[in-house]
């Protein structure tokens, strides 16, 4: 039976699992990869640690088994530059939450370049995307641009970095789904775009080769024999495939460090006029599928903050019972804009707040407000997508926060849609397994739990109005 080693390199941890052809999961391993954030604008990781932790979990999951294929899914946009000769990074990895490219983004919005960017990439002028981070590094590290222009340096998102190491420096490649998140790749022509490269000051020599998502990206010899790497997808695109969202309008949202709503568009791209993103969902056998996406920058981070910085909970699971112990939120709202606000606001300078505090406010209210925030942010994304003509009838959820029954029910109540939670929440890994098998539509989990709206209209409207006031205060 075919065995696929799936590497799932996320923002807070890196994981590996063995899947077989029917997409059932076997051995699994996971290790943390710490974030380094000395200030709100700086979010980094040790790129070498990303690789060593990933290698370790892959070896643990494989356990000497015969591996037939490798699939990779990864945190997107995170930017790494390394020396081609030594294979060593020249700087820490700039994580997708890093905001040091905000000044360039603001300039592009005012001078009209954002329109060019959006037309070619489907993205907006925000430091979330790799091109802004790459520009910051090239302009702020002495001699870096010259070395890149001489062909001495390689740039890649996390998938490229992992493949470079898995193939022992033989392959510098990426797939179309990850390339589409760099702000350097024209998603309509399928090429690195010369005008965009000039706009960001990026030498073409440092860029990886872009391939179909189900290509053979290279050969890995680290797990016994020669094992082909046969699939790559960015994590949110992988979750879309894992959730089997193949029909136009079928949608999922993944609640991890951030929250990412993605709706399938099929082969017809559609630019948003409401601050959503157009992206490549996958490129299989030369056929490009597109998706519309809304990105929330902070979701699970709010729960981590409650645990690690405030000490209100000792683990994420406690939040469900605490939130459920209250009849309502007591008028308390938490906007987790720790690193700015993503869609549909795209405000890099916004910062978080808690409002509506009273003498009767307890820690349970704060915990509940942190959970509710992701539901309200999802409502904002769905409202924007509806204005773009994207009709979503059922929302499929996955990721760590989806384990929380209170949250899933509150989400259904606020968005007014049925929420479907699969039995296996590891949809990013399942999507990577699917693409490694060729990316066909025959696979996918059908076992799910449904959460249907129960809240009355008046209460729902009151809650949403309270959220809108909180957002308005954040944006002041």
C-alpha cells in the first residue's frame, strides 16, 4: 500500500504524519517552533530550527517505514533568504505576521501601485505578503541586494526552504499556490512578473522555479531509498482540498494562528471589490483553480495570549467550559489586533482592545470574548464575500479552535449558516496527502458534525452591533 509522508509546517509547530492511499492517517509527530516577537511589528522564526524540527518529526513519523511519496503543506508568505553555497539563512525567517513592510504598503496605496499589484496578483498592498518582507530585507541588510543580484542568494517561502534541505540543496522550487502569495507572481500569466519585481526591487536570480502543485519537485534520500516529493500546497489551499471543496462556492475556514476563509472559484478568476483576496487554489496537471480568500491575522493567538501572557487559562480546552458557563458575553468584546487587522480592514497599525468592562466582568467574560472574536471576524469576511457575489450555503471548519463546541455553535449563530466540522480536523495534512497522490477529487472525509443557527435574530443583531462598535474603536 502506498505510504505518503506528509510534512505540515505551521506557524506555531511543525508536524509529520503517514497517510495511505485511502487518506487514513497513521503515525504522527509534532514539535513546536517558537515565534520571536520583541515588538508588535517584528515576528520572526529561526529558519534553521524550522528545518531541524521538521526533519526530526518526519523521521519520527516515518520510523523506518518504506515511504513512497512526500507531500508538503506550509505556512504561507513567511520569507526566508539563504546562501546558495552554504545553505545557511542570512537572517531569521520573517513570518507572515511580520509588519515591517507596512511603510511600502502605505506608499503603494497612495501612489496607485496597489491597483497594478491587485490586477496582476489578486492581492493588496499589505506587509502580510512575501514581497514586502523581501523588499524590507534587501533594503535594510547591507550588501544583500548585491549578493542577490549576483545569484549568490536564494529566496523562498517555507516550502522552498524545506525542499532545498530535503533534496540537499539540489532543488530550488515552489508551487503555484505558494508563489501566488508572494505579490511577485502574476496569477493570470503564471510567471514571475517583471513589473512587480521592479516595483519591489527583487532580483529575478533569487527566485525559485514555479511548478504545478502535483509535480515531482525533487528526490529525497533522507528516509531510506530515493523518495519523490510529489505534492505541495500552501496550508490554506491544502485545507480547501482536504475539505473536498471542489464545487464553485464551496468554502472552508481554518482556525489556527490566524483564521482563513477560502471559497472555491474553479477556473474563472474573480477579483474582489471588497478587500478580499484572489489567489491560486491549486495548479493540477496544468489546470489552474482559483479561490477567493479572507485572512484574519489573529485567531488562535488570542487563546494563546489568554494562556501564556494573562494566565486566565492553563490550556485551550478550558476555554469551552468557561465560555459556556455564562449566559452571554456581558457586553464584553475583544478585538485581537495584536499585529494589525487583516481582511476586510487591512489596517497594519491597528492594535487590540478589550471594551465593555464592568464591575461584574470576570475572567470568563474575557475568555468568552476572545473566542467570540473569531466568529465575528468570520462574519465580516462572509459579509464582504457576499458583496462580491460569492454565495456560501454551508461553512466547513477545521483547525485547532474547531475542537471547541461552544465556538462552533456561536459561529453558526453569528454567521447564520450551518457549520460542518469534520471528524478529522487535520485538513491541511489531508490536502497535502491528496495533492501528493495527484490531486484528484475522489478523496475526502464525509464524517462531520453539523452546528445549525439557534440564536434569535434580535440577540444576533445586538451582538454584531457591539462588535462593530469595538472595531470602530480599534480603527480610531
